C-alpha cells in the first residue's frame, strides 16, 4: 500500500533559485529553509507523489553520483518526513 503525504494547507512555501525551499508555517509560527534533499521530498509531496515515488527521485539523484546507499537515503528521508509530520507541515493523506 502506498503512503502519501499532503502539505498542510495553512503552510505557505516557495522554491528558491538555488533549489532550496522556504516554508512559512503559522502552525509553529516559524519560517524554515530546507536544503535541496529535503526540498525534493517536499516538492514530491506537493506534486502528489507517494513515499515510494519520492524515494525513487532521491535514488536517481544521489545514488549514481555518491557513495550513499539506499539504506542511508531511506533512513534520512524517513527522518525528514517524520520531522515534517511532527511539526504539522505534512499530513498523512
């Protein structure tokens, strides 16, 4: 079964020219800037991709050009997704 995330509708965000994303959240009253890797996860969720599809995006971007493994990417992605959920930025959908 595929897992999908939705961005909380009260959150505003914008992709910056350097590939990062800036998020403004009234949920936790903060402005957050996330790096390019986390931005891929964010944009994947914004475009309706499943968790599995988002992981495939990360694999295609990082596995061919680095020493990272799928296990490391999976762990990092899970940590980022759980952080977004805990901060009220992502909703399970």
